[in-house]
C-alpha cells in the first residue's frame, strides 16, 4: 500500500500550521527574509514550497530557540546559503546558479501539470513526443506524472 504523496505547495494557512506560527507571522517573515519567495497565484494568493517550509522552520528555530534578532537570523541564513553555493559552477552570464530556485520552479511546473491532468501524451511508444524528440527518440523511458 503506497503512502499518499506529500503536496508540493501549501497555502499560507497550511504552511503556518506546519511551522507552528500564525499567518501574519509568515507574511512578516516573507517580507523580512529575501530567501523566501513564495509563488503567487492570481488574486495575490501565496503558495509556499516544502523548501520554504524548511526555511521557515529554521527561521523559527533561530529566532525562538537561538534568540537571534531578525537581522542576525537574516545574516545567518545568508551565510549558510552562500556556503551551499560556493562550489556551484558559474552559469550563463557569469552568475552562480541557484539550484534551489531552479528546483522550486520545476516543482511548481510539475504541480501545475498534475493539477491540469498532465501533459499531452502520445498514444503509443512509436508515436512522436508532442514536445519534440526525446534523447532516445522514444517515449517509453519518460517518467510518469
């Protein structure tokens, strides 16, 4: 029996419950910590990723347990994130590639595809991929959504 899949994104109330704080606190932290960039839907609704939830939990730990100030917690998070990306090769334009941001965008796109019923599929393994050819020329090795 398989376990239900964890949601990829959470509305602010769900995120606040997971972190153990109120919605206004999450809104405040979102403004104070530039590392948190929720996806915004039409109507200005925020969607927080699992990565955002982990970051909120770390912020809560720094502020409540370690007794950091907002500024101190912001600096600590910036330092720890900088060390994570020190060994990342330069991307196009000479800037460091932020793998977490890319992963977040890909997860959001996957979420949208799942919500819409998935991408168009060819009806058989010998038919061409509707998005162009795959590296092997076959659709049989594509992971299911």
